[in-house]
């Protein structure tokens, strides 16, 4: 051993954020983050219910919260569940395709600058085409099955993922890249060890935005032509004035979107443990 | 020094016939658009010597380091780094330690320190095994598997310095290595680096705006002017530092005298 160790530990060496600081329990953190939102939501539901009671709103005009719950129980096995699975699979398959294609395209465009210059402006321009009007065209092209819906979901989700992914890859600090170059890193090593991990949080925020769009895409696709799915159920229930059933279907659609959003956030926590975020789902 | 030298393996003899020349700048000029950062910079650095470069900020000191490392190409003059004059050749000789520690937040301290070995194709397992012993020597024992956000500023800079060392390059370019630290930590780190560099048979080029830091850590101090940066004077330091604390060195009459002439040259 050297007698002249360059550094003895000092007060400055105290680890900054080891487990020393006591963290509040998971439950109290959850309550802090979402308590007010939950209270506000419940208050709105109560108001909604009272409104219908006090003003005697007919139930075919506006469903009440209790009416929606009743519909969920009554219509679950005959109407809701059979139509939930087709929509859920459209959303999940379309979303998965858009993640793979979106992240893949972002990487390719980032690594090949001339290609980015050629493709990126057209990609932005293509976003001015309303996807809604593409839905009937895709149904004509691809039929009434699962495929056109999956394509529409993927098209809607694709854009935010590509744009966020590209931004994340491009905005990596040049100092990191210079540092890596003096440490013998190849272009590929810089991408794999610096740019890609650095862009991951950005890719996940693109995925979160996409997650909220995915269910909308599925409904558009179903409205353009289908015989199943929650969008179809809403369409079919309208002439019969089954308002509570329509609301129940809408509730399930929002639950799909929220679950997908939660799944993306969970994946981000697993894959980006270094990102600290307070309270986000 | 003791047998636990942090010299690693000798990065190998330089390609040129003259082994004593580490780095030679001849009439180096660099402009960014209309702004001339450096003009007519000429000086030589002996192999395995320690040079401090001081001068006002914006005087092109960091540019000089990036030119040396081959991260930038000069507009005029030549830069000879152990016989290498092309940018890629220069890059292969130099490792740079930046002002900000630039540790990758998704890697543990150990994984950060060993990244240059990984880049050279050493298997992760071997790179780990080879890097781990240095943590104790650097006052980082038990922090090998901790992520950078759980380390203090001084510890992060030590990991950053270790990462630079593990590149096993003959030339270390230190760009304001402690510029981001508070003054107390800074003093501690200077003292630590003074001991650490004593073990290292490397050419060290230290850029700083802190005259004390340059005088303490280097054998020769090059004073540069404000933009366009040129060499104003070269001071031979040669202070006795063995067995002395930082406080004893920086308060000695010789040190004060050198500091006075350095500050005079900067003005």
C-alpha cells in the first residue's frame, strides 16, 4: 500500500442522496400527488348526479354516473366485453408497431443526415393530412378486418414517437460526444452508449403522448367500417338512444388509454432509473 | 511513491525519433468566423512534463486543448503531438478531462470509469476487474456501483479523472478540471491531484483561469493573452512540493513571487 494515498475521506465525501433522507411511504406520496385530483373528480361526479336528479334530465339525453355503473354491470357480458377485446387488440398491436417503426425511423434518420434532410420535412408535412379522412380510404384498401384499424392507430401514434425520438437523439450534449471521442469511441459506441440512452426519456415522452392518441385512432377506424369494437358499439347504440351504454363504452376507452399510459410510464421507470420525476404516473 | 502506482501501463513510446518532445505548437491560428481565438501560438512541451496554461477567459485556452486533441483542425500552423500531426493521430494520443464531469447518468461510477477500455474492445468483465482496484486509491471505495447522482461534486470529478486515466493515453488534457466546484472542495481536489499526478508518467496540459491552481499543479506555466490568444510569457515554476501541504506551498515566498509575475503577465 502506498503511504501517501491521494485522498482521505472528508466531510465533502458524504454521499449526497443515499438512503439517509427518510422517504415518505408510498401511500402518502400517492395521496400527495393525486389526492386533490381524486377529490375534485368525485365532487364533479356528485354534481353531475345531482344535476340530473334536480332538473329531471331524461336518461336518454344524459346518463347519470349511477346509470353508467348500472350499464357496466348489465351490458358487460353481452355488449361491452365482446367489443372491448377487438378495440384493445387494435390499440395494442397498432401502438407496438408504431413504437418499433417510430424509434427505428428516428435512429435511421439520426444516423444518416442526408436521409434526415430528405425525409423529415415530408414527414412533418404528412401530419397536415387529417388521419380521420384516411380511415375510409384505408378501409376500402384493406377491408373491414383488424388491419385498417391497426394501421390507423399506428399512423396516429407514429408521429410523436419519431419527432420526440429524433429530438432526443439530436439534443445530446456535444461535450459528451467530444469526451467520448477522446476516449476512443467509434461512431457506433457513441450512439449506443451516449446518444441512445440519453434519448430514452424523450422517446418515452413521445410514447406517452402516443398512448393517449391510440384509442382515438381505433375508434376512427371502427367508425369508418366495422362490425365490432367499442367505437362500433357507440355507433350502434346511438340510434337506440342507449346513452348509458355509450358512456360506459367511452369510460372503457379512456381506461384503455390510461392503462397504456401507465404501462409506458412503468417501462420508463424500469429502463430509465436515473430519471427522477416527482409524482408523474 | 509506493508500489501501488497509478501509472498503469506505459502507453508506449511515441512514433517520432525525438522522444523528448511531447507536444509542439508552431504558429497555430484558429478562427471561428470573424473571431480569431488563437493567433501565432508557438511553444513546446517536453514529454511527461506538466504544463499549466493560464489567461483571461475567452482567450482560446479551451480551443487550444481541443486543437491538441484533434477535435478541431487549426486554420494555420502545425501541431505535433508525439509525431502525430493529423487530427485523428492527435486524437489517438490524447485523453481529455472536461470542466463538467460529464459522467453518464445511466452508468455506475465503475462503468463510467471503464468506458474507454470498453471502447477499445476490452470485455466488460475484464474492464471491471481492471478498473475496480483504482477506486480505493482514489478515495472512492464502496462507491463503485453507485450512480453519479449519488456522488458529491468532488467524487464525481475524481471518477472523471480516473476515466481519463483509464484511457491509457500518454497525454492528459485537463480543461478547468475543478472549475465547477466550490472553493473549499477545489482546494482539496488540487491537493489530491497534485499527489495523483506525481504517480503518473504522463504529459499533462492543464488549462485554468486560476493562477494558484496552475502554479501548484504544473512545472511550467504558459501565460496567454486575451483574444486573440497568444503566448505572453512562459514561467518556469519548479516549486518543491514533496511532503508539503497545499497550504504550505501556496503561502511560501517563492509561490507568492511567481504568482506576482504571472498576474503581471496576464495584465
